[in-house]
């Protein structure tokens, strides 16, 4: 009997030892080995003309800058102004943006309002081709009676004492849309200061032409600038007008 009990106890001890030595069951709820856990975005490609190219990381993650508050304060329709404390206005027509850049500098220096003349029918690159006798701008400049329609909102000139009026030089003169503008408003009691941009041509008789067509206002002699004129040079010119 004792021998039987000893055998049973020995067998029970072997079973317990076998159970304690068994490996733990492997978990199946972990992250799959193929999952990307680094937190990085996968590489992106962009198509350009049908060819795939790798997007540079800094380019892919850069955001467009917010519009400048200063620009929105300067370039606004004076007719919508509620301030009523500015007496200087900069008017500009700029088909390619060059003259507008100069106008913005003048407006900043003089703390003036800025009004852009836009064409009801915008000028395309083909319209501005001076080598094409049949281009729109060539035909307009060859026709002194041409009056392109203005597309920007009407302007209220009340309260302004000084107006800088800017434009590019086309075929040695002001664009005909400038003639449309000066014939559309009265400039009584306002000092008119023409300025222009060009690659090399001077302002010529543009100021006199607009003065004659306007029939009102006190017109000063105009000035030609390059598109990259410095603010210091503009400041010197403006101070010389006083």
C-alpha cells in the first residue's frame, strides 16, 4: 500500500513539473510587422508632363503664406473707404505688374490709397505683342480715338488733393485706357502727378496728352522709372515735388 502511494505521489510531482516548464502562449494582438509605426508620411510623387518625380520633403510640407495685411490696407477701393483722412491717391494701370510694383512703393511712402485701373477685357500676351501689327495694343495705340473700357469699379475722387497717376509706356505714349480714365473724371482742385515705367523710353508727351484730355486739374511734369526703382529714389523724387 505504501509503495502504491509513493508511486502516485511521484507521478503527480512529475505532472506538476511538466506544467510549470511549458512555454507561454504567444500573443496575437500585437502590431503587424508590415505596419509603418514611425509616424512619417510615405513618400509622394507628382506628375509633371507625364513624368513622375520625387517631391522634396520641405516642398511637400510647406504652406502658402497668408496674404499681407499691409497690402490689403493699401490696395483698396477708395470709394469703399470709411477713414476719410487720406488726401493722396495713387492710380495705376499695369498690364504686366511692373508699373503696379512702383505704384505700391509710392503709396507706401506717401501713405496713400491705391486704385488699380483694370481693363474690362484683360490684355493677353498676344495683345501686347508690339512686333505684331495686328495685335490689340498696336491697333489701339495707332488709333488716338480708341478708348478701351475700364473694368474696375467707379472711383470717388472727393477728398483727394493729390493723385499720382502711373502707367507703362506703349509705343512712346500712355496706353489708350489711360485716356479713357482721364476723360471719365473731373480733377478740379487736384494736383496730378504722372509717372511711368519703361525699358528705355521716356515719358514723352504722355502727361500733356492726358492733361489736355482731362481738361481739369493741375498737372505736374511726369517722370519715368525703371521697374526696379528703389524706394530711396522714389522718396527723393517725391520730396522734390514739394
